[in-house]
């Protein structure tokens, strides 16, 4: 069966609380397990970057649900395409909460983190976005 992935960025709702992140993650793990979706979610000071991978219909179905979630807005799809193999086979949904400061310590991302972090993330090239998600999934 061919595998498909979708990577997107979004901005967290202004009133998002830590408990909301917990709830998002709980639902993600529960639903994704059922649909054989794997992936990774990064939360970087108000910006989400997420990869979903699995069967195309399952991934697009999950994305449609995620898209309508009021806990974030301004979703921009960075890549939506078939892939050779999964990048996050062990994670129903991996999660990492990152500070911009932590990210700025990595040379490879220094260019992406200045003032307007969200606009930088939404403009990431697909390969860079995937590399960033992979780097923090370990
Ligand atoms: C940033 C973000 C990422 C999310 N990721 C997923 C996900 O990977 N899988 C999923 O099923 N729901 C995800 N959700 C939650 C969905 O939008 C939705 O609330 C959930 O699927 C509803 O599940 P439930 O009916 O079982 O409570 C995400 C929500 C947000 C805001």
C-alpha cells in the first residue's frame, strides 16, 4: 500500500493553555492509532508544525478534522504527497515543545528564527520542515 504524508504549519489560538496541548495529544494518539497514522507535532512558541503520514484517505480525513479545530488557525500546507516510507514509524503522534531559544542554538535553523517566526515556518521548504520534525522526534 502506498504511503502519503501531509506537513502543515499553523498558529495556536491566542488563549491556548498547556492543558489544551495535552488534550490535543491525547486525541491524536487515540485517533491516529486507530487509523494507522503516524507523525510528529512541534509546538514552538505559538506555532505548530505537524507531519501526518499513512494511507492517503486516512491522512486527508484527519487533516480535514484538524483544519476545523478552533485551537489553531491560519493553516498552511507545506507538502502533501506520496512518500517512499514513513519518517515516524514509531509515533502515533510524537510531540515536542520547543523554545525559540533552543532552536536558535542549532546552526541549521538560525536563519528561520528571527522576529516573525510563524511566517518563517510557513515558508519552510518541505525538506527543511521534515528535517526539523525528524530532528526533534528523537
Ligand atoms: C495542532 C493540532 C494537531 C492535531 N493533531 C491531530 C492528529 O494528529 N490526529 C487527530 O486525530 N486529531 C488531531 N487534532 C485534534 C483534532 O482537531 C480533533 O480535535 C480531534 O481529532 C477530535 O477527536 P475526538 O472526536 O476523538 O475527540 C489536532 C488538533 C490540533 C489543534
